């Protein structure tokens, strides 16, 4: 099976608080919903009835950055992970109960086929499935299930697949900036470049959560201006020709574009002046002549 996810740990959020989850939701006049905190399972699943030898770990074969793949390929990998989890449950005496509890049959239908973008209502339904997975992952009693590689792969992939476009863009920026950070660490002047490009901010900070959306946009636009300047200045070619710089620059451009779209979509309607129609004057009715 294919391992879903890129630089992020399987089953967790992307780098930075809440990235790749519900970034772009509306909450208290902001456009960002922080990463949910794990709580107790309200409707507890069926008891775990597995042994270490009952559900063997799937072999890890490849690692792809899930968020950068075409929609059709994402669907293929999600269905592969779902089928692997079904196979794992088939080896358990109560695997059918777990399959129903995690709504795997419904999830397979929601994932769908083809290259068409996922509809908003479908993404919302898939996010409710991700919440089921998160509840299981948060309960130590269900560790034999939540530690299955197939479970964690499907959980991470569904989280990315079901997120809004701005959340996906933020996740890609965070991961590409982390790769740029690792590359700069190998340079003698890397620390200075890290400070100038503010890659720690690109990876993700808690400070970002405290800013409203227009403030975030202003901050990221300033960073994009820096990247544009480095890209166009010949004296900085040693930096601009570094592949991780290019991918981070591109991811930053996409994220700034998504920020603008979200702000525009949620901007209050302008106060239009009251439309006053001219008074309608009808001609006086003619008197009816008597015969």
C-alpha cells in the first residue's frame, strides 16, 4: 500500500497548529478553526478484540506527497488504504463491527472515482468520518486499531482530501518550507537566510492563530515580496536555484491567492444607497358620459 502524507506524521496535523485540518472555517469572526482537541469517545466503538498477530502491520512500500497529487490519484490511494484496513479487519473476530463503526462502506462511496474536484458537501461528510478516526486514535484502549498502518494512512489521507482548498494550500506551504529549512541548515549562511525568509513562520507558528485573516494576508504578502525579490535578483541565484526554494515560493504564491479568495468571499456586502423610484403619475380618468 502507499503511505499517505508528506512531511507530516501519519495521523497528525501538518506542521504548525491545525494546518491541513479545517483551516478556512468560520469561527468567532475569523476564518480559521484551530486543530480539534481530542476528547473522550461519546459513542464508544465496539470493544477491541484483536491480538498482535491477528492484525499484522502492512508493509510500507512507497511514500508520496499526497497533497500534490492529482485528484484521481488521491482517490486511488485512499481506496487502497481503505481496502488495506478492510483486509486488516477481516482478520479480526469483530472486524465487521469496526468496519461499520468507522463507516468504511460509506466512506468508499464518498471518496468516489475520477478527476472531478470533491464537492463541498462531500468534504464536510468526510470530515465527520475523520472525527470518528480521531476519536478512536485518542482512546488508548483502541490502540491495537489506531496503530495499524492502514488506519493511520487512511486517517491522514482523508484529513487532507476533506480539507478546504485553503487548508490544503497551507499544508503544502508548511511542508515545503520545512524542507527548505532542512536544506538551509547545511549552508554556512543558512541561519541568516532562514531569518531573512522567515521560514519558521512559513512552517507554522502559534502567533498565526492569533491574527485575523486580513493581518495574516498582509504578513504573507510581505513574505511573498521577499521571495519575489530573491527570485529576480541575479546575485541571489545560489538561493533561488535551490529546488526547495522554488517549491516554497510556488506554495506561498498559491496560499496567498487562497487567502485573498477567502477574504473576498467573506467580505460584508457593501451598503448600497436606497433606491428611490420616481413617483408614478397616472392620467386622471375621464368622466363617463351618460347616454
